[in-house]
């Protein structure tokens, strides 16, 4: 039976879908993120990129949103309500703006669904995971999943993935010591599991080994159909072992979230360790200078951690730890 494990952390919320004892989906929602997918937000059209086709609106919050299409009667400077279809996504060198469309007449402004609301909408049971209880997320491989997201490396010597984020698409390279007839299906299975586990979406290319014939390629493709939940579209595996998958993209995937600000990711992981260290009371969080500096700039997080633990929280920088999540003592 499937269940969601849900943790309301300091600075972020976390959820893991567990099926047959395995973590199959990992979700993170960070505090103070930009406008959420599913929101209807008010803004003003500030410029047109392509007349009557594409433009930029600035929300009341100050965030800019790509609008497409632009109705004929909407001119620059017009106040509009916008359906948010995709959240802002941080990419190397630039950000991909949130994307939306002009809301239908009669629509009213509303926030997008939170992580917890999205979990409830699935109809799958939700198990809260408070810090004073067993760390069920960690027991199911939470840290290992975050490490995969940070490095892009998945698997072992016999079959392994390297996942690359590019502005155009996500590329997954499959390699390993198995012969091609075995590595193809095993690599396709690992790739489909990683796509689901880390919420990879948009255009995804998987480079499998070159297999001997069409039947072997079909067996590999069947692994993706078996593991990856609908809706998605895919091509056949071509003669060079390449297959492309298209999934609807509404929000950043786990890799994009943890990589966008590595210092923040390490700081939040350290706060999480502090929540769960020992049996409450005073604690000292130790990490690299950049991480500790980030926590000094977040006094609300430290105050909340002190309330949850019932004791003073100290911060100590250790240059030897660089940007690691550090430890609690």
C-alpha cells in the first residue's frame, strides 16, 4: 500500500511517496518561493515580446511572468489576472520565468496549492513525520535521494546513470558493465525510476547502449512504460539506443531545487539535523563558514528551532567542512 510521508520542516516542507517499502517520489517545497503553479495572480502587462502572442507581466509581488497568448484588447500597462501554469525555474546563467495565461472572465485571485494540499489531492494516505519521532524519511533513503539530485549520479557499476540538466532538455546517459542486451532494460528501468523519484519533467532524452535488434529495444522501452506513471509521451528507442520522453512541467524538479542555491540546501539540511539531534535541549550546529553565515542571516529559523528543541541553538563555523551540511552536537 502506498503512503505519503510528510514533514513540515523549518524553511521547507518535504514529502516522500513510499510504495512497497521504496521511496518512489521525493518532493520539496521551500519557504518563500515564487508564485506557485495553479495560482491566479494579479499583475500588469509591462511589455510585449511578440505582438498579440507573447509578453511579460509583473505581478503585484514584483515577480515577472511570461504571458502567452496576449488577447487582442490587452495593451501594455493593463492590469490583468493571470493563471500560473508553470513556476519560475532557476537555471545556470539565467532563470526561466514563470509562465501563465490571461485568466478567464470572472476569475478571482487565489494562491496556488501548497505541497500538503497537492498531497491531499492524490487521495493517498498521508503520515506526518514530526521531528520527535523516528526519522522515517531517512529510513527510506531521503539523504541518498538528495545526494543523487545534487550530483546527478545514480546506480552502481553494472548499470549507472549520469543526469545532466541543460536549458533545452534533461539528458540521461546510461553506462555500465552489463552486456547491451541486459544494460538496455536495466538502464531504462533506472532512468524511469529516477525520473519519477526526482520529478524530472519537460523534454528528457535517455541515451541507452546500442542494442542488437528491435526486440531488445522494445524490451527496454517497456520498462519505462511499466514504471513511469501517465501522462507522458515517448518515442521508440532508435537504432542508436536513444529515446525521448515528454512530461508536463509545472514546477522545478528536485535537482533544480537543491542545486539552485547549494549553500541554502546545506543550511536547511543542517537545520533538519538540528531538529532531530538527541532528545531536545541545547544544540550546536557546525558547518562551513558560508552555511553558518546563511543561518546567522535567518534568525527566525534559529528561533523556531530553539522553540522546537526547548533550548539554545549555537552556531559554529568550521572551514574544513566547506559547504557541507555539517553536523549537530
